[in-house]
C-alpha cells in the first residue's frame, strides 16, 4: 500500500505491516539515527520540523477509500511525540482520524511524558500499544547518543504510567549500544512492559558479541514470561533455537500474542538451553 499509510519494506517490516510518518523530521538528534544514512533523505533543521503537507486531509481521504484492519505504526522516520509536536499537536489530530476509522495502531516514541497528553484517546482504541525505544540507563550516555530525547528514566516512568492505565506497552531494544545497560532495562521494566522487540546495532560498527547477548536476553525474556520477538539480524548470530513465534515477524503485530507463563518456560527450558 502506498499513501500516507504505507507498507514498510525490509527490516522495517519486522515492526509493523503498515506505518505512518507524521513529521518531516525529528528533533531528538539521535547519533545512531538510520534516517540520516538515507542518501535521498533531506536533513531538516529542528526549527523547520513541521507536519507533512496536507497530512490530515490525505489520511482521511485514504481511509475513506481503504479499510485498514492491521496495525499501523507511528512512526518510522521520525517521532510522533518529538518536541515539534508540542507546538503543532498534529499527532493528536492523526489519532482522532485513526480512531474514527477503527485502525489498530502502535506508537513508538522517545518523547517521554509528552506521550501522556493523549492518554484519553489511547483508551478509546480497540487495539493499541504504546512503546518506547530504550537503549541506555545512564543519563550521561543517553545525552551523548540521544541528546534531544527524554531521559531513560522518564521514558520508563511513562511506560509504567501507561501500563497502570491499562494501555498495552512495548519496548524496542534497537539499537543495542551497551548490552549490560539493555539487560538492566529489561530487569527494571519487566513488570510493566508487555512486549519487547530485540535487535542489534545497525548502520554503525560495534564490538558487541551478538551471540552471547542474543542468547542471554532470550533466556531472560522467557524466564520473565514477557511477549517478545527477536529480529532476524540478531537471531542469525544466536546458537539457541527459539520456538517459531519468537522469530515470526507477525507475532506481535497481526494477532493477539499468548504470553508464555513461567511454568511453560520451565517446560521449554531443557529444549531451548
């Protein structure tokens, strides 16, 4: 599908069958941002970030013409709750249109507490999950790699607040910058994050032992009983073999996932590890 809502390709497809990008850029200025590596992508100054031209009209037109019953992700090439959204508030208007047409959505943002502004709308959706990319626990590291994003603690507090309000929560562990900090985030958030997607570092060189990391975090996730998906670029390094659902790209996006209980994990453990 092409339009305001489009079909992602390649590794992006492992996140969602559909996506929608609201703004023409992002003011989080993450050092690892893959969008900056796209040769055809014009770099936009923070002061020039604004909603894509006629996005509300075009979205309404598309949804009148096409019924969409599968998940739409906000956003891939930006952030629905970047700082510019405080001024424009376009994300809220987008949500109103998506809600009107009963479109299932997933939100991935490093905007922290800005996300909570739209909690009232989240509660009206039949199918929604709201999440954050979490990479680091130390503020000093986060300010180096993601200087414009909310700090890690704020992102985690926001996820807990959403979970306490009955909103399904999820986390993207991608990119993985420091494996110890990633594991620490899992230990901190496991009781209020429903789903995890785990990848690796792409577009930049890394000395991380991906086999060890992939094996370790998969064991922990099964032990904790959270829903999770291991991206293909990480799974190919791993030596343990996971059940199909943990490596099926549609596991967390197209159908209701069944969370492994700790009892089931204990039964699976001999076969896996």
